[in-house]
């Protein structure tokens, strides 16, 4: 079955008992407590629930949560999906699940910054050490950073501010040879455009907040696990008492239904903006792996089926703070905000420098002007370009 069909079908609503008809969508079930018909029924349910990695109590969510988990898991050919309360938790829960005291993590230097903070502040309290690696590291360089305590390597491809592409199949094979587990933040590509588990990755994580929910009105996370890692992630979720409210699970499933038709518009709009911006004299570099001149383009076109609408540009280094402010403040169709993946366009100043510890930023040849990150929404691309054009006029008036 094609992905477009997978995300639309399955998991219909329950029968309405009195009318004997089915609703298209599953019902939102609110409940802390499941009621059983008998002691025998209770015992049977407990056994089945344990096999499914859930609890016989409302904390695992009702059918709706299970349906959403199954749906996003199926899209990436996973073994089990785990829904959580935020994209950040989708990144941190697998780390807590796979690492023990005394063990060591290899973390990509371009990682989403709050994950870095978690690694620097929280993991040391558990006696887990972290070494950052350059997203463009060779396998030999990764070897040099690996110790006998290393258990996990974490990837984010492309990095969501600087857009470096990692060679995921090569790193996954390298990690398997050394008995290391692999986790990737796959939010940018979504399961539509990249399927990490097919390339040997153990766990794929998502800020479902972004494209999966798609309307800037939900915070949620989705974790896709293979068979070996699912029991570990599910156990940690249970032991920590993590639950996702039914409304968020509903929004997650609803968003997934239309993700396949929204993404191509984000992709094409993003590329049109990126091409336009690459022709502007105020821009020294466009960081977008779907652009032919991007250093990560060969990997992107080999492994990914598409691109989302998020990319960055580096402004010319003589553009002043006041000019850059005038540009951002003049944009009318782009919100000034940190998130992405919703229906609307956004543009925000980013400074990767303070968050890099082992990889040089700016990279040689990229230019050292301000970095602006664009999210191309679902608006008309020509309108979006016209808005950027008038904002550049404002920049030149300063
Ligand atoms: C790449 C990436 N991963 C994870 C997250 C975390 O998602 P959430 O905001 O749902 O916690 C974000 C949020 O911006 C992100 O950009």
C-alpha cells in the first residue's frame, strides 16, 4: 500500500450502538479507569495489554492513542509507535530508555538545542557522559570518539537550523557493527520522505507538533521503534508515568490524514523561496539540501523522497543588525516565531554559534552574516516572494 493511502485509511470510529453506523473518526475517550466484566476478563486484558506494551489503566491512552501510534508507526515500517506529550520528550525518552549509568552517548553537534541542554544538564546527573560530533564527521572520526562505554549515537538530519546532511545508512551500518543503538530526529523529512528504520536506524523521533499535526495548535511527540528497542522505550514511558491526553492524540491522527497532501506544497514553496533567495545579492548562501548546489544534495537525493519547507539563508556579512531587523519587521506574510511545520510561513533569526562545541560555525565558505530560518507555509509562492521583496526594500532604506 502506498504511503498516501496508509495515512488516510484504517482506524475508523467505533459503531454507534443505537444506530449501528460507524463514524469516520475514532471517538475521543476520556478515562482514567477501564472497567472489566469479570475477574477473568480483567486477567485476560492485563495479559493482552502487557503484550501490547500498554497498561490496563487509562494512562496508556484509549483506542485513539493506540490508533495514532499504529498509524505513524506503519508509515515508517516500525514495530511499535509511542506517542508522548512533546517533540522534545520524543527525543529525550529514547535516550533515557537506551542509556544506563556509566555509559556514553555520541550526540550530533547540530542537534535541536533543547536536546543539547538535556544532554548537558540532565544526563550527567544519571552518570551518562556525552561527546558531541561534527555532523559531517567521517566514520573514522566517529571511531576515534567511540569508547568501550559508548552505547548510542544520535543523529538529526538535516540539522534544523544549519541543514547538514549525515550519511544515515553508512552511520547505521557502522553503529550496528559496533553494537551501538541509533536514534534519529526525523521531524524535517517526516515518515513520508524518509524512513529511518528501513536504513538500519533503531528509533525515529518526531516533533509531531510540526508537520504531522500541521496546524500550529498542538504540542506532541511521536517515536517509532524497532522490535529490539520498543520494550525499552515503552517500559521507560510506563515507569515515568508519561501519558498523552486524548485531544492531542486525536489531533495527531487527524493531522496525519492530510500530511501527504500538505507536504508537497511546503516542499515546492520552500524550493521556490530558496531559489529566489539564492539569486538575491543580500544572500551569500542558502542552506537547503534539495538545492543542487547544497553540499548535502547528493545524500538527500539518494536517500530522501522529498523535502519539507524549512531552510536557512546566510545574509551578506555587511548587512547590519538594524537592516536585518528592518527586514524581519517588514515581513507581512511571515510570522516571527520559532516553530515550523504549520500551515503558515515563518521567518526567524538564528544564531548557531553558541550551541556548537566541536564543529566550526560558520563553516568555511558559508559567510558570516546573520542566519535567517524560513518556513514556507501553504500560501501562494508568488505572494510569499513578493513579501520578501518588499522586506528587502525596507532593509535598504536603513
Ligand atoms: C528538530 C526538532 N526536534 C524536536 C523539536 C521539539 O518539538 P516540541 O516543540 O514539540 O517539543 C523541535 C521543536 O522546534 C525541533 O525543531
